């Protein structure tokens, strides 16, 4: 089953994992070391992020390294782009209003 990227990033732990992986690829044990939850709980989060395509796995000998799949996260950026222009327009209108006061 392919998971939805938006459901995957709805969880704060999974967002924290993505943030952690911005510095580079890490093993599940290294990732679990940053969280107060069990290794199994972190593995479940990694599985969900991998199933939706947000993470890629790289097998190096006996270790698996997880890294961000930036192409998949680009989907979120593209979706947010329409909101950015809306927010920018509203901020510009607020600036004009405040300048007129």
C-alpha cells in the first residue's frame, strides 16, 4: 500500500525525523537515539515515511541508511506555493493599510 505524503508529515515525530535527516543519511539506531521512544516505534515511523516516498533506503553492508527523497518533498513545496502567493498578497495589503494609518 502506498501511503500519502501529507498523512505521513502530519505526525510531529515524522516531521522531526525529516528535519534530523536534513544533515545527512542515518541508520535507524542513530535516528532512534534522538527520540525518547522505542527503536520499534521509530522503525514504524521510518516505514511510513519510506512507503510514501519521503525517504530512500541505502544498504551499506549490514546497515541501512535513510535519507530524504527531496523529489517527493518537492510535491509539498509545490502545493504550498499557491498559499505563499496568497499570504504575500494579504501581507502586502496589511502593510498598505498600516502605512495609511
